[in-house]
């Protein structure tokens, strides 16, 4: 253990340790639109080398959203996201749950669409 002593400045070593710990953290953002009226946004401080899954857990979203937690358990060991089945990404790019976050990453939880956007556009153009 290194003890820092500064006689000229009465700063405690506890404050220095706290400042060092905070400098080891990074900010990431989480976004989830459950539906049109319920949207969730959160800025979260995480340690470097935090995975996407760990950030979801730290944010409390795996408790708050049981369907998300169930889905995560189903796909936990999948290394390559599958197109239609994947519900999580970073900056609109689907990522596996073990993806290591970078500072200021935006984690996005995607909801399943009730209808295919292409068929919706076609029906609107006919109507």
C-alpha cells in the first residue's frame, strides 16, 4: 500500500483513492423504448472492461425488465448475433452480450416489431 503525504496540502489519502477510482470509470448510455409511450434512458458509470450484459445488470434493467432478462439467458452463449432474433446493440449495430463496452457507448435494447415495416409501407401506398 502506498501512502501519499502532502504536508503543504492537508488532502487525505482517502480522497486521492476516491479520485483515482472515479478516473477508472467510464460513462455509457442505455436506451430502451418498451413502446411509444414508455421510454427509458440512463447514463451509467461502469468500470473499464465491463461487458454489455454486466452493464445491463448494473443498471438494474435485468430486474426491471423480466422479458429482457429471460432473453439474455437464452442467448448468453451466442457469440454472433442473429439478425431478426437479436434485441441488443451498440449504436444500432447488434452486439453479443460479452461485447466489451467503450467510453460513451450507447447500449440500445430493441423491441420486436408488431408488423414488418416493408409490408406496412406497401399497404399504405395501396390505401
